[in-house]
């Protein structure tokens, strides 16, 4: 049986709670709830399907990969958008994140034959607060309000997270700690 997974960086619970509050505000005011179906995160490898007999190999590869990486700081600053449907908290430019993405995407392609369907697009790390079910009209209203809104969070990324879909929402399956300094 195939299941859907993705790999992400999750902020600490306190930041997740604050981002969930923003997502809930979007749900109440702009009728968009899709972003609430996953914990707040920065996607590294977007959703992919994998048969249950390959999950262990996936987890072994993620554990090996994470153990070769050091924790690093992520700054979330302000809001940005992919018109006409996506509004997100922006990730400040960071030298580590693009390299992390390239390296993990290569591992997935070479050892697991999992190809990022968006690999031809630039990697834009972000934390989504509204997307898929945000109508173009509601996007315009929300974007007018959020485009200049200030928000700043900083956290230490200490692990990779593998999430699995249960046909309703995304759940954390495993965390893979980065190398301790």
C-alpha cells in the first residue's frame, strides 16, 4: 500500500502555536483551512508516495543524512505570497537551507528514486498560512492586510521531520536529529 509523506523542518511548539493562531485567523476570516491540516513547517521534500515496504529504508536514509548536518538558525520575517492563492511567512535568506534542500533532494533521487516534482522551480523556503482553498478574491483582501504586517521569529533547526498523511491530515511520523555540536 502506498502512503503519502513529506520532509520538513518544524519550528518549536511555541512558534507552531503562534503560526496556528494566524492560520486559524485566516480560516475564520477568509474561509481557508487547508493550511491547518499540517503542523506549521518549512517543506524540504514536497509530498510523495511510497510503498509501506520502503518506509524503513527512507527512515534509515533520513537518519544518516541528518547525522551529517549541524543545527542552524532560521529567521522567519514578514509575509510574502505566491499569487493568487498562497500567503506565507517568509524565511529570511539563509546559506544553509538551499544547500540542505539540494543535498536531500539528491539523496532522495539517487537512493530512493523520489524526484521533487517542483525541482525545476527555484527553492523558496516558506511557512504557509493560507493556500489551496483561498479564493482569488479572499487572497486579494488578505494580502492587502498581511503584505506589510510585521512578524519575526527565530529558531534553531535541530532535526528533520518526516510527516505522513492519514487521509485527513498530516502527522509527524519521525524526527531525525542533526549532529550535536
